DNA sequence: CGGGATCCGGCTTGATACTG
DNA sequence: CAGTATCAAGCCGGATCCCG
């Protein structure tokens, strides 16, 4: 009853905000924004920082975030080419809230792990 | 240089915190937590609130969140059966940070849409 | 009502190779 | 270095049937 007064309601299937939220919170989007929050990074630096991401997925993720205006792409026409990615002001605000969530989850993993143990032993060990 | 002192680093591929973060921020996980933040809900109520989710995905999402200790499942052995889902204290804290992000994104969708427009017209309309 | 089990098509993902 | 192109595999998600 409190989100009906919003122009963009993420709970509605058709709302574009859901798409953006998925870019932001998606598997690689969240980690990419988190990595860039520490400062500007080049493509392969990002790739190393975000452990496990493939070239294609990183490229795709960056395009989506750039399109949404969260990441700025700075290409220098040198040889070898050098491309830096950094957060836009909007992206920084998003990353801040995202990192609040990430750090909280990281800090409470012990509780999560305990809960998992209880869950798994309660109903058939797996 | 600031997350190396954490026991659980989500940027590392092997870290269990990444899995939990994906449950939380995943397509349906985020919306489910968001919906439950308003209060306890039954299965089909949730299904209606989270527009577009299938029975299977909702069930699967709820299991993952329950296992991580973020959602509590209260089943009453009546007939017809009644099952209520609600956030645990930990889940409430997670949902709070998540909603901060969600609401921020919703509130800035105009900027996002403008950025998209600029991006699309700049490099070949698609 | 509240799910579990199964089948299956298709989009997403991830190597690999290639280009500028 | 910074990506794009291609292709196979696999997981996502819907539909369906079933049970308590």
C-alpha cells in the first residue's frame, strides 16, 4: 500500500525499473558496481577483480550499466588501446546502497551458515 | 584494499557469501524479500504480489531464503492448509538495505531513461 | 490451498577463437 | 589490451499432473 504512489513500481512485470534493478543486482552487475566503487578500473583489471566473470559477460554487463547511465566509459585512442570505466554520480549513489547490502551480508555470513546447517539437518541431510 | 580484512569476500568466486548475495539480489529473491517486508504473506498472496513469478520459481526462491535464515515459514496443519511466510530479524535487516536500493532506483528511473535515450541515439539506434 | 515432480523449449552463460 | 563472433551446454522458467 505504500508503493502505489510511485511512478515506477518494480513489482510490476512491465515496469522498466525492474530491468534496471536486474542490471544492478544481477550476478555480475552487483560485483561490477562494487568493484568500480573503489575507483576507476580498466577492462582486464575489472575482469581480475570480479573473480569468475567471462569476457563476454563483463562486456555485456558494462554495456548495460553504461546504457543505464551508471557507468562512464572513457576510451583513449592510443595503441595499445586503454579504456577506463568509472561510476557516474548516479552510479556512485546506487553502488553505495548496494555495498551497504553486500557488506551487511558478508558480515552476517556466520549467521547464514548456521541457519543453513540447521535447515539441512532438520529435513534430510543434503 | 578495504575488503581484504573481511572473512567473507563476495568478490571471490569460492566464497559462500556470493551465493547468499545472489539469493538476495536475484531476480525473484529481491522482489520476494521486498514484498515480505510489508508483512507476513501466504504463498498465493506472494505469487500475486510478485508479478510474473511462477509457482516453481517462487517455491524455489522461498526455500533458498528460508535455508539462509532470511525467511521463516509457518505452516498450520489445518484443512485447507495455511502457510505464512515472514522475514526473520536478519531478513528484515537485509530487506531494509535492499529496499533502500530498490526505492532509489525507482526514484531515479527518469534519469536512467534519459541516459538510455542518449546512449541509443549516439551509437546506432537499436 | 500449498506445494513437489517431471518434461522440455529456449534464452543465458561460458570456452574458444579471432580482430583491431 | 579491449573487446566481438561463434557455438555447445546448461540452467531458467513455464506447463502439466499429482498429492496432502
